[in-house]
C-alpha cells in the first residue's frame, strides 16, 4: 500500500472521529432554539391533531418551543418535500401519516424518497378505521356483508375521503382479501363521505373511529368491525375484521415523527427518548384511547421496519385496485 493511500485512510479516520465529536457536542447543546414540526396537511385534520397532541408535551420536555408548520397539498407531498430538503440539524421534524408510504405507489414521480431522505424517530400512534354500514344494509357482521356483496356484485357502494386516502385503501384491501366487488365512490374529505353514508347515498364506509363511533352510539349507523390487528380499548365488544373471517387483515392510519436524513444519531436518539416517554404518559394514553386511537412510542428501528413493510404491502393493494392520483 502506498504512502499516499495510508495518508488517505488516516485522513478518513480523522474525519470520522471529528464528525462523531461534532455530533456529540451538538447533542449536548441541542436544542438551543425553537424546533419546526412540519405537518404536510392543513390544520384541523387527523395528522395536525396528532402533531398538536404531541407538540405541547414535547416542547415542555425539551424546554424549547415546537412550532407547527402546516404545509398541505398534493396528498402530503408538498410538506414532505419541504421537510426532506431542510437542514439535517434536528431543528426541522416531520410529523406525518400513512400517506408517506402509500404515495410511493400512487404518484409516478415523487420529489423525495421516504426511506433514503428521512431518518425515522418514532411511531406515535395508530388510528384504526371502523367498518360501518347504513342501517338499510341487512348485514349484521363482516361475514354477512361479504355474503351480501357476493350475492349482489357491483351493487353495493362504499365511500372514502378520496382516492388514495387511508379509508379508500382499507376498503380495497378488504375487497381483495374477501374477493368481492363493491364500487368506490370518492368524496372530498372525511366529513362529506360520512354525510353521504348517513344520507344513504352509499352503503358502506371505512372511517376513522373518532369520526364513526359517535354515529354508531347514536344509533344512526351500524359498526361491523375495526380494521386494526387488535380490538379497540374504547370498544372492546367490536371485533376485528381479522377475527371476523379475514385472517391477517390489518389496516390503520398511523402517525410518526421523522427527521431529514443525516440528522446526527445523538439527536435522533434524544428525540426518540422524549417521544417514547410522552407516549407512555397516562394522560396522553387516555386521551388517545378515548378518541379510538392506539398510542405507541416505538424504537427507531421498529419504525424503520414498519415503513419498509408498509411500502411493500400497499404497493400490492394499489396495483390491484388500479388507484392513481396523478
């Protein structure tokens, strides 16, 4: 090996040590100012609500303000691109949902890569959908709904918050696994879709628990099952779709915190520790449980594995459904 090669290797080693020293020093002083939390959806939606639920205690825990920055548009892609291209210094975070992984298959040319351009920090919570039907639908269970759909192919209609939305893909996964033909009717948002179901324009919907359960409790709609892998603590008598005849069915909106790629490991670990502690707090867990959500707080590795698995899972569903957004 030449002397110049030895010098090059020694220089690389010195740079690595310097980078580690800088990262450690940065983590010791972090945060020294406000942290921007980009939310790639407008204020008032589920992702924004979760950002505000997490943001306040995270601000108190870190001792610095968390500034929520709503950057809606293009099914979350505009805000996500902004976060991806922000400095990787820990002062810009992204709180987002399942659109981060489904958009990979819904859009032909994304301006970011959800795996390469982000460093996962923690899963925050799952928000399962509830399968509900209009009272005119005679089905009282998932099995009866499947039997009805098979007896009347193409005659039942289900609504969603829009093409590519989590409820839309939850329904398409159901159709694929149950081998039924139920026609999709997209609406412009969760609210209009629920109005359509209440008015009898459609027969079936997969809707977030927080939006669906009040109408079920009032007797205006009938809940058949929940889309999560386990039953909701808030509704323990409501079975899962998986235990109702479709083993392995699982579909939930989820919320998680990420940072731009190459954010120092020490900062990522620090943020993970704070988020996990917050999600284990009794008041936060109770608040989310009452809303029909499931608090999590994961390791960084668990969140990274979840993202990769979700991309593969929903790519198959989207291909089979033919769903496109662009």
